[in-house]
């Protein structure tokens, strides 16, 4: 594919990940292209399983991205792709850490397993590596030190949890369930039953319970994030609002309403979440 200019990449992110697009607007202008590339990369990883007809095809897609990152890290010419090209530019400029990107790919491997995420420990690790991986990598791109990046990882994982819980019906429509099997079994559920009846009261009760737990963890999380890296923390603002809705058995509005956008804007202007 031809190389996309910065405006096109921003448009790509706005279309496919409007939440993180809004958050990125509160990053310094010079850092935004790298964050847009990171977000577009994350989107491509997230859709690897959705766009593939089987787990092996998904693994091939992930390997393509692994090769693209490793080639960019080695200084080889960027692949001509609307996302891989700007991603390589950000890697070459030292704004994105190849190791962090490879870790995000590795975390997505769990989605290609036929049996899904077996335990809650696996589920948490997956959240920290995927959505949390975006927040940690974005924070490092914005100058956060390793300790602050790990705080951001926890905040990002909370956003990932909210995303999984609000998307249970959408995932079920594609024949998928990303909730951990041990947690499902403890409630008398299975991945197959969730796919068959995603709106069942027992599924809603489990989602509300997990949302309440996630909200409690998020409220207790450290928030000492450098002001310059606040864009990487802003998804936590949406996570808190979404988890509160889900814990109360309410749906998350789609698209986002003015209240959600205003909450992110105010936190971004204050420079803290």
C-alpha cells in the first residue's frame, strides 16, 4: 500500500479507535504521529484474529507484524503499508521501543488459542500486555520512566477490561468469548454458553461483578503520572466511567456521548487523571 501522510494516519485512528484518538490530542504535537502509529498498530493486532478465518491465519498475521517491527529495529527499509510505514518511522526515530511492540504482539498470541483464556491470571496478563501494553509504550514515547510506564500499564489494563466487558455481545456475534474460563465455570457458565446467549442474566451478572472489581482496583491504583505523559493515562478516565456503568448493569453508549468526551478533555487540560 502507498505510504499514508500523517493526516491520513490520524484519520485512520479516529475511525478505528476514537477513544485513543481523543486521548492522543492531549499529547505534545511532536509526539502525536508516533502515538497515532502505535494506536494503528494496536488496532491491526486486535483485528488479527477477527479478520482471520482460523487461528493459524491469525498467527500468520501476527508474524507479519513481528517481522515488520524487527526489520524496522534493524534499520531495514520500511514495509509499504499504511500502518507499517509510519510505525517504522517512529521506531527509527527512537520514539517507540521495538521490544515493547514485540511484547504487544506476544500478548495477542493468547487470542489465537482455540480454548481461549483459561484462567483469570491469564486474562489479567493478557489485559496488561495488550491494552496495558499500549499505555506503557505510549507513556515511554511521552518521556515516562519505566516505573511510571508500569503504572500506566495497570491503568491501560483497566480500560481493556471495560472494553472486553462491554463487547461481550459483539464478540459472541463473531463466535468468540474472551472471558476467562475458570471465572465462567465458577458462575455455571462456559464460553460456549456465553456465545449462544450473551444477554442472559447470568452473563450480565458476571460482567457487573467483574466490572465492580475492576473499578475498585482502578480507584486504588497509583496516579503519579508525569504531566507530559497524561495522554497515555487518559483511557483510564473512560475506563472508570465504563466500569461504573457496567457494574450498575447499564450499557456503555456507542458512540461516546458528550459527557465521556468532556471528562477526558477536562482531565487532559488538568494534566492528571
